[in-house]
């Protein structure tokens, strides 16, 4: 704790935005600026407490000498099944991952189902089986839950909400305020796969190539990082809604430091790049469901990268950038062409209903 740097950008000191929207629209669920305004301008002031005010993937609670992580997430993806996964598998992996990147070993999950009348029983059976299989792979049990049924036409088939609790590694002190200039930014694999897989499943894109969702539990990746970097592991996050660009903007804002990326180091499939060019969107803002971003002390970065590449799903991990003093609270990318460009927070909603 002695090396923790507190800045004026810490969540408790940062000025909250004012939520002034007269109606909720789809951009409020995209993970970008509108979502942040909803959460920080409306929800946090109403429910404010020290755990919530940290705005992390999981709240960290202290019980005696044990730190517990608690998280919850809802899944409304359309369609229910897509290349590489389904809503049930996504619900388990997403909650496990929020615990894992918070430095916690998952203890158990809960699951709540909102089922639309008329949903084929075989679809529900398939998603229950997918959840059970994902939980087994992640080494965690679904311990409690709830079911509700709504009228036909009112629920889009199936929505799932999962919550999880885990024990935080006492060695780790993760957070934006722990990062230092010179630290390296690691990405555990190719970006944008999940969002593009959803588009293909919806029929929005007709592309050649096998793009599958990257949904998976990240507990093995986190374990590898913890083993390789130890206390040099400063920060972790899974870049879901809003993608890599949004997570790194949050990091820059909350740390008070600058983030610099190298475009030629970004792990990106050609098909994903092509899909993003067709749509006119930046792959940095496309959701992932089985990747993590980590900030690691420079002296441990190479060992951490090597460890990630030994884990299934981490073979294409890369060091994509570093933390610098300047430009403060901004994300810049050095491009293929030798220039630089600003990576701002996502504003619109290019890919709704992807998780």
C-alpha cells in the first residue's frame, strides 16, 4: 500500500456528470459516454457508498481479514445463439471474468431468468445446459437464482442476470490509482471478435471467414498473470461494452496519467478489421467477451506476456502500449503511418444488444 499514488482523478474526488436526458435511448447501454453519464450522474449519487464509488467491475468488501469481490451483470444479447457461444455461456463467463479481473477467485454464482411466454422449451434447455457446462469449465457452481415469465412479445425470448462472489488475492492491489509511468499495457488476444460474430449471426454482414465469439472464462489468464507479475500487476479489466478504447479512457481519466498505444501492435484479425471498415467503426470500440487488458510494471511485462501466451486463448497476447505522464487523462495512438490520433470515449451506439 505504501506505493499507492492518490490523484485528483480518483473516483471519490472526481466531479460527477449531471444526468440530464429526458428519455433513455440505446446509447445509454453502449458502454460509452452516455452510459457513464447514466451511471455516474444518476445511479451513483442515489446509491453512493465507498464500495460503489470505486466504479470497478466488482465491489470489494472487507470481512475480517478477507476481501470479497461482489459483482452482477445482465445479458440481453440478440440473437440468443451466435458463432462461438450463446446467452447462457456468456452469462456465466461474463460474471466469472468480472471477478477474475478484480483479482478474485470465484466462489459461487446466482442466476435469474426472465423468460418470455412462447419460448421453445428446447431453447431454454439448451441455455441451461450451456450455463452448466460453462460453470464446470470455470470451476464454479451456480448456487441460487430466480425465474420470472413475462407475456409473449414482452421479453425478447430470454434475459439472464448473473451475480458472483469471490475471494480477492491479498497480494494484489489493483486499480487505476496504482499504475505508474513506464508500466506496460497487455492485451490477452485479438480484439473485436465477439461484436463482429454477433453482427454476422444477425445477418447484418455477409463476410467470408470464420469469426466466432471469444467468450471464455479468463481465470486461467489471470492466474498466469498473477504468477508471473505478482505485485507488479497493477490493473486488469475485461473490455466488453465500449471495447478497448473505452476501458483505456477510463484508466487515463481515473489515474490522471496518459495512455499511449501502438497501432501496429494491436492484435486484430483481418476479417474483423474488414467488417469494421465496412461499418465505419473503430475496432477499439467493439466488444470482447474473452479478453483482458492488464497494466504490468515494466520489469515484469515480458514475463507476464510469455505467461499469457502459454494459456489457451492467450496465444496472440501482445504488449500494445504504455503508461506515460503526458498527455494527462488522454489516450493517444501512434498509427501505422507515423502519425498520432486521439482515442476518445465512445459516444454513439454502433453495436446494440451484443451482450
